[in-house]
C-alpha cells in the first residue's frame, strides 16, 4: 500500500516539492531554495554526470529517531545562557516547525568525562545500594531533560549509558583509567541500573532503553570500564537481562557494544550468537571514532551486522568532532563528517542516530579531564550567547524531515563526491538527503523510479528534497 502511494505521487510531471539547502560557505542555512521541481520521463545519466536514483519499490528499516546526549556539560552550559537563549535553544533543537525536530536523547548514568567532576549515586563501598540517590542530577541534568521533553511535545525517546561502575566495584579501584567490573559486583551493578531507571522515571523521565557500557574496549583517562565480548555477554544474560525482567523492566531496549565500528561485527557475533544473551538484545550500538587509524570510517561493518542479524537493530550512539579549536568552527569538513556518516549508516541499516553533547561551552567543555570537543551548538557562558555551527544545520537536514516511523528507500549515486539516502514518511512524503563534498557547484539528476529531474547544488553543501 505504501509503495502504491509513492508511485502515484510522481505520476505527473510536476509534483509538490521543496528543496532545502545549507551552503557551508555562506548564510544559506536550511533555507527553502526551490519549490517547483519539474520531473520528466526517465533519463539515463552519462558516466560523467552526477545522479541519484531512488527505487521506491524497495523499503527497508523503520526509522526510530535522531537526537543527542543530554550530558552534565550540556545542562550546566544551558543554565548559564540568557533565558531568551535557553528558550531559543530548546525550540531550535526540538520544534519540528521552527527547529530541527530532535526525537531521541541519550543520558548518562552518573558521571562521564563531560561532567565537572566524577561522582556516583551511592556512598563508596555501599554494595547494597542503600544510599542510592540521584540528588546530584536534580540541580542541572534532570530539569534540563524535562525541558527537552516538553519542547519535543511531551515525548522524547531516551536511553541511558554508564561510563564506569563505582570505584570499589572495579579491579583498579578507580572510576577512571579502565579497569574491570569485579565478578562479585556483577549483580549489585545490575541492580544499580534498575535503581537509576526507576529513580528517573519517578522524576517524570521515561527511560526507553540502555546500553550496557560506553566504549567497553577503551582505557580512558576519564570514567571507563573494560569488558571483553564474553564478559559483556555473560553480564547481560546472567545478571542485567534477568534483573530487568524480574523488576518489571523487561520492556527496556538493551543495546550492546556502544563502541566503534571497527569491532562492531566481531562483538555482535559473540553476543548475538548466544541464544540466552540474544533474547535480551534490542540492538547493537556504535560510535565513529575508528577513523583514528587511517581516516577511513568502516561503514561495511554496519552492513555486515545488519546482514547477519536482520532481526536486531542498529543504533549510532555517539559521535563528535574531537579537539576543540575555535579557528576550525566553520570548517566544512566538521559538518560533512556528520552528513557522510548519517547517510552511510542509514543506508547500511541503522534505525537511530545520536550525536554526542547537544551543547558545549565556548571552550568545548566543561570536561573534568580536559577532553574538549566540538558540538553542533556552543553556548558562551560569559555572554550567554549561542553559536549554531554548520553541523547543527547538516544534522537538521535529516532530523527535521525524516520522522519516526519512516521507512528507508533504496538509493544509489553515480559519483563519489555525491552521496544520498531516502525515506518514505508515514504521511506519504518522500525525503531525499543529498551531500556534495566537492569543491564545485553541481547539477545532479534525481530519478524517482521512472521520472527524472535536475537540481542545482552548491559546493560543500547538503540538500533535502521533499516530494509530497
């Protein structure tokens, strides 16, 4: 039925259409640049021509949402903005009409590096969790998250991730610098997730899901904890999964791995090939930092997991541009990293995509170990002003127009500098997002089944084409 709607929508030469463009080199940001695309009969592109082909008879995964992490750093920065800019920020991110329509959020289970200090919700040594309290979060992060939910229309799909168990539960007796969860604390740590979920939901913040551990292969200078694939599998099937079910939280979506694309396929195989662990897993999460090796993202591993475990979901759980440097804030490569990753991750089966910090200050923090980074929006804590970078607009080309419940449509391109993905929204509209990474403006051909149009696109830009 959906396919029929798509095909009928392009049966005339002129359809209702809109093209929104962001040009990284000027003031054109998510602006309507064309509202009258003319389609004619299919035209075969030459090998020298840039072309996008969309096959509406092939529908794939169902889209869950796009959003970002609501960290301590983001919340603390937010409350140093002027009231006018606080309101502007919430509208800019969460309003579908006036902003970019975020529908997904990630929160942290006690501290991470993007907190002003390390902390937990219990007194050190309290294995029975009798002192458990989220009082710390009530100052900034909880009210910040509630405002985000309100701005999103009352519903924001939110999942949680821990960076480290409390120090006494670990082999190195330190929340920082890696270490492992001691076997005798597997069950108390599983109980900790339950306490967190129930405490946040009591505050009016529904928790949709959780990942088991942020970056379980990384020994970091900040909060971190190492699990082998087998250790993560066993903690899930013997402790966390059964504990959530026992506590009436069996509907929470459990995400495994939550680390880079390089080991994504290996980790997924170890955990998902075990029937007892598999039954608790909603999906596999991944980050984009594997390109530190040679500068090349390993998108093929996303496809490999999708092909091997088609009954499970894929979710991008974290990505940001590292090493904050104010002089690079308008570098088009920062925004293009988002555009390229989102297109490729969606085309390889990803259902949800989560940016890292939704907001950082004018230094790329606060971060208690100096791991300063870029975010799509920066707030100046001295002046209370906001800076919206190109990355914000590039993400918005997806999040504003592709809505939860959409189905991805098969899409291909004919040149490497032009990439694209397409979705069919539940209202019948087709959304095509195209990225031009070249130094030149182009005229590309857009073919939807048997109809072809030609669209102009600036150098280093991104476009969203909407066909109703």
